[in-house]
C-alpha cells in the first residue's frame, strides 16, 4: 500500500507541476 500510495502521490505532484509550469515555459519558448 505504501509503495502504491507513494507512487500515486508522486504522479499527482508531477502532473500538477507539469500542468502548472508547462504553459509558462511553452509560451516563453514559442515567443
């Protein structure tokens, strides 16, 4: 359980960070 929960937490955090930072970096790289 601990391994699965840790993986889910890491995945959620990583996805949230990617969605939060990607638009900013993408717009900067495009322009």
